[in-house]
């Protein structure tokens, strides 16, 4: 028991640094996904037919291919083929960002479509351009509605980030595996890794819950149902 | 032609089809400054589509829209944005922006469209809200307002843009009977101030007392037009009189003034 505890204590700073890398991957991926998701959702709802077709193809590709396959395809395949020098952390953030971008696009698309159509019409009737109406009227509401689904996406991407260890990114899982294979203390180290994932999940979801409460629309959204 | 004779707004031979079905068939309406015209007729007759074609929320397939004698380029988005700034629109279901309080529902277009500073926009918005009797509701969100209050905010929002014409698409139809009165009072007040209006409504009191001209629409065509004093004479046999009689019967006579 003592040896097991020692193994975790000794490895903890090393694992913690892995947790920082995991957090960076997830933050970057969610950020990339947010930008892609918003743009793609707007294109899917308001764009011309040819654009919708193109964006649907993007959605189908990233939702239809496993993340592990995408990591190999991009990191060992595409980036090598195009001779792009990119470190493993950035590659994982990019692939996860493009993947979550596809899922987030559908979250935002659903949120936009759930808004009463009349609001866009009312904004237009006041002389707002389409861009101004989307930016000032549609997105502020759609993004608020999306927060619960977005926090789900955060926890999914956080856990998917563990796949990064197969391409050698120094995140929690890779570091736990590295130490465990040397000390043979598999149980305590993977428990510690699990705990770090759990803490990151808890911190992120709690923060998003607070955000959801902070930006709730009085009398309309974000209130607890009794 | 004298400038006062030029209609503020003129829709000429406007036609519109949806999925191959003709909704509007060559409809023409002109509004001179201060004039109030009321669209009546059975549901599905094209009243809402006509109003939406006039401020180009729906683009007409054929015909033209002119503002103060100048034809609007229907294929130029900037022209459409400018037209809509001049032609306010009130919807049946209010269409307030749910994430903004009453004050910001009004300031948003002033700031984003007219590029007015936040302070000046808020000052104007407070003034407009006071005009419609909601000076104490500035901080409330749409979900915290009654239907009548929402519609009054919507009217204040449109008026803050200083429109030359106000289009009203059944402004009282989604309201409970006890809330209709407060919206009618605001519309009467606007009429008293000389606001040019084209209104689709089933409110007998508005039709008979405010309209300079009644336009009876059926199957996408204006089939009858004239002053209420001519069309609403009991027993005159006009479609308008028959329609209003049926509305009165439905309302059990309570709205008839």
C-alpha cells in the first residue's frame, strides 16, 4: 500500500503536467470547434443549397470516421504527406477541434432552428442586415440555448483526448502509462489518471453551469424547473 | 405632381406565388402622408403576404414598391435595408427579441442600424416606452410582459426608427380580449398624431373609426375598396359590410363601437 501511494505521490507532478497538456488540448479543440461550429451552423441554416451540401459533407466525414482513425489519418498521413511539421499536441487539438466542430455545428444549428422565425423577420423589418440580425439577435440566443449540450461536448472531447497518447502527445493517459510501465503500479496510477480526468470534467462542467446561470434570460431560460 | 400628392408608399401590381400557388395577383396600394388604410377579408386572402411584400420581407415575384416616388431596387440588399428602416412593421405575434429587455429591444436597432450612441438610444427608447405607457417596464424581459405589453413594446420599437409608414399585421389577433383595448388605444393615439398606416385587422372598432379607406382582399386580389362611410352602410350589400357584420356577430357585439 505504501509503495503504491509513493508511486502516485512521486509521479503526481509529472501527471499534473500531463493534465495541463490535456486541458490545453481540450481548450484549443473546443475553441476551434466553437468557431467552426458557429460558422458551419450559420451556413447550414442560412446558406445557399451548394454550401449546405458542402458543409453536410464535412459533418458526415468527421462524424462518420472514428477519432483514432482521424488521428492516424491526419498525423501520420496527411501532415506527413503535405510535409507539415506539427507537434503531437497541436495535431490532436486540430483533429479534435475539427471533430467537435462537426458536432457543435449540429448543436448550434438545432438551437438556431429552435428560435421563433419571427425574430429574424423582426430584425430585418427594423432594417438590420442579415449579418447584424444573426450576430445581434440570433447568435446570442442560440449560444445560450446551446450551453447544456456544449458542456456535454466538453466532457466527451475531454475523454476523447486520452486517445492522443497513441501518437505520443504527453497528456494524462500517456504519462500514466509511461510511469505505470516502469513502476508496475498500474492500479494506483490509472486511478490517479482517472481522478485527474474526473476533476477536469467537474471543473469544466461546473464553470459552464455557472455561465449558463449567469447569462440566463429572466423568465425564459436557464431557470430550474420545480 | 405636387409633392404632397406623391404617395409616401406605393405598391404597384404586386404578385407573389408560393409553391406554384398564386397568393397575390397584381395588387396595388398607395398611401399618402397621414392616410390610414385597413385591409380586411377572409384568412388566406393574402393580407399578410401583401404587407410583407410591401416592406420586402417577402420579395414580390412581379410589381414594384416605391417610397416617396422612388422605386426600390428589389435586387439590391442595401436598398431593401433602407426601405425597411422607413417602413415599420408590427407583427401579430410581437416578435420581440427574447434575450433583450424592453429597453434594449428598442435600442438594438437604433445602435446597429442608425449607429446612434447607447446613451442617445436609451434616451429615445425611454421616451417611446413612455409614449405607449410602459415607462416603468424598461428592465423587464419579454417573458415577463403580458401580450398587450409585448405588442406595445413592439410598436415603440418600430416608432423609435422614425418610420414614414407603419404596417400592422393583425396587431391584436394574438391578444386576450381584455388586453386588446390597451393596444387599440396606442394605435388610436398614433392615428391622432397623423401616422401613415396600412393595417390588416379584424377589429371592427379600428375598421369603422380609423380607416380612411377599406381594402377588401380575397384570393390575392383587392375586390372592393372605399371609405367606411360608403362600404359599411347597413344593407348596402358590400362584401366589407357583410364581413364586418359576421365579425360583429362573432364578437357578440362587444367590440362594436
